[in-house]
C-alpha cells in the first residue's frame, strides 16, 4: 500500500509548477519598464494533464523513478516550458509587458496555488486522522 498516492504527487508537482509560474509572472512585472523586455509565460498545464492521463506502456508499471516508462516518468517529471508571449503591437520601448494582464495572471495563479495547497492539506489531515485512529 502506498501512503502517498498519485493525487499527492500531482498536488506536489502542481504546487512546484505554480510557484515557478509565480516567479515568471513576478519577473514580468518587475521588468514592466525595461526597454525591449518581452513578457514570458510558463506553460505546464497540457504536459501535466498528459502525464496524468498517460498509461504505462505495455502494461508495465514504473515503481521506481529510475524505471523506464510508466508512472515514474509521469507527473513528477513535468517541468513546463518558458516562452515569450506573442505581442502583436509593441510600444516605442518594445516592452511587451501588460501590467493589468500580468496582475490578473498573478491573482489567478495565486488562487490556483492556494486551492492546491488546501487540497493537499486536507489529504495530509486525512492521513494523520488514520494514523491517530489506528493507535
């Protein structure tokens, strides 16, 4: 029996990726007045979703991070990718940061981070309850 199931792994990885996205957005905001700076975005939702849906190849299940295929290469290995945001029209200083858009992304990312943290907290509380009841 595994104490930390795939949901715990998914929540842990989601928190790490949300924290990384927060840094990218904060960097965009910090460079709002830097001439020539291009706004960036950390993309990870598609890769994370694909890793969750991925079935182990050939019916084999990876039980160790060093195994090839299976879950071992799934959720914990999703890193996301940082790309420049497309900017159809640039101002004279060629800076593509839109402060209002970045602040909205920051708020959205914060809400999603807090939601994941709350769910993880509930899961840990459930484990603690099971441990206490088994005494």
